[in-house]
C-alpha cells in the first residue's frame, strides 16, 4: 500500500517511473504527486523543467539530471542509491519516461541488478494524440517522434 500524499512515509526501495503532465500541470495524477513527495531522489531530464512541476505542488526534493548525454555516468549513482535501500523517481520533461528517451537503459540495468521497478502511469502523448485523431484505434503503430530538423524529416 502506498503512503498517503504528503505523509512523509518512506517508499520501498526501487525505481519509480513517473509520468508527468504533457502541457497542463493539472494533468498530474494524485499517485504521481504522492510518489514525487515521498521518494529520496528525482532523476530528471532537465532540473529546470522538473523544478517548475515540483514548485507548482510545493514539493522539495533533491534532483539529479539524467539524460542521454550523462546517462552512463549517472546510472551507477542511481542504481547504487536504490541498492542501498533508496527510492528514486525517474521523470521526463513531459509525459511518460522511456517513450523516445534514454530511460530504458536505466530500467534495463535496474532489472539486471534485481532492483524493483514500479510504473506510475499518467499522460502519454501518443495515446492522447490517437484519442482525438478521428482514426480507428483498434490498431496503431508508433515508430518514434518525427525529427525536429526539416532535412531529417524530409529524408
């Protein structure tokens, strides 16, 4: 059973993969707020973006940048924290971590080390877009997001 929101109860050791709002801060789930308030550390893509989210809910937690450029250096720190009994939330700037970002390496390494991994579901850009596309939703394929540069998109 999860601790009550803001109760300060320690969460069981593990990696908590927490979905964050895509565009509207009100889209965060009560369970996501609960986890963010009670973990020992938050691993995030960008501390500035995550800081805005935490500030909106008066959550004060230590943050550790974790992204594709520093992942190989940060993974051992994060895994070590969990192995020592700590709880770490993994968040992306918007939506669900691991969807088109490097978080999968952290989750894979956590499993390889026998560590607990917990999904805290919430907003998903893919499912949100599909839900309003006016297309059949019984089958679809997601192959990542389109590149940001025009030439790469054209290719």
